[in-house]
C-alpha cells in the first residue's frame, strides 16, 4: 500500500509526459528532490489512485468485508468533493445517477470502451485485505471491485490477475512464477491478451494501446518489477515509460512493495508522502496512517489471518 502511494505521488507530476523525462531530470538515483511535485501536485501528494484505494480500505474495515454498495457510496462522496483528479470514465459512472450495480454497465453499454486502468490503480488495499484468503477469493473480489466503475470485463480480469500477483508476493512467493496459474484462473475470453503483456519477453514498447488502458498498464508494472532489482529501480523505470505515469507507478509500486518490502521504499520518498481525502473532512493520511491501515487490513479477522 505504501509502495503504491509513493509511486502515485512520485509519478503524478510527470503524467502525460514523454518517456525518459524522470531519469533525465533525476539522473542520479538517491538524489533527494525526486518527490518534486508539479502539475498541480504538492511534493509527496498522492492522487486519485491512492485516495480511492483508501475509500476501499476503510469500507472493508468498517463493513467487515466486501460491501459493494458501501464502496460505491464512498466513491461517490469522494467524487462529489471535487478531487484534484478523477478518471473521465470513473467520474461519469459515479455521477450518472444510476445505482451501484448499474452505473458502470450502462456506461459500457453506451460508450463501448471501458477498459481503462482506473480499477487496477486502486487495488493495493483490497489486494492486502484479500491476500490471506486464497486465489479464488482474491480474484473474485478484484473483479467485483473493478466492476463498480468499469463495465468492461477486461478491466475486471486485469484487476483479478493483479490481486492474485499481490497475494502471491505478500505471502512471500514469486509472483512472476505465478503468472501462468493466474492466467489459467482468468476468464478465457481475456486470457490471451493478458498472456501477451505478462510474457517474460514483453516490453512496454510493444503495447498496442496507451498505458491508460488496463492491459499495457498491468504489463508495464509487471515488466518494471521483473526487470529490476529494487523497489526504487522498478518505480523509476515505470515513470520513465511516460504517459499515465501516476497510475503505472502506483500499480508498479504496489507490486514492487509487495516483492521487496517496506524497508525497500526510500525514506526520502515516504517522508513527504501524504494522502488528502476529499469528501472525508480535512483528513490527510501520512506514512504512519497508511502503515496502520495496512496492518488492520492484513490482520483483520475477516480475512482469515490471526
Ligand atoms: Mg491519479
């Protein structure tokens, strides 16, 4: 969760920029100014990706499990409070006046395109919560949470696969070795496209869509963690891809954090990290709050752990 929030905040100022901008500006890893802010973001400020993930986290804890109408209502309260950024599709679904179980489907029926990465980007908290419950349960939860805002089953399957890779990593195993089993558990209609972007030799330059789409976003995150040796290198590589940098880095950061652990997330990045929560008063979560939240999600009795 911290890895995701840090990636989000680190990548946000570079959103829609070209490839290589981050490392051109911060050539030396370890330089202290990388959490630089810009583009309307304060240094260390997390964006909608993390804010929505916190909505999911607090619903899971307060409702004692997956309460989809409650998650949707929290998303709506957040969207109504004028967050600095919100995905176009997410905004439409949360404000079109339709109920929780019809809004995303109606958007997909009307627009035919709903395979953005906007559900993938907020999966770190639910990924932690369901990590103790096994593959089927975490993949099912990933699908249902994605479907709240994304009517395209491609987004559901991508989020389900990501939940499973997080589960494997959080349980101390190799998420890349788990890709074939995760694909086998995905819906057959979507297996092929994910098999392509999750293949060991796939590179983000081979993407056939902008990385705001779910397939290249997930593929790029897995590529960034698989081809680097540290949390820091993975997140730098993901931001250097350009495009939807906050979300690709949020997804990368979640997996990199699960693989490398909290101690691998640089203190110079977690120090300025903060998560404003529009629609939730003036609360701003800091590192310690995220760690507390993560501990409650990981240790909650509902998820099968002591
Ligand atoms: Mg964002």
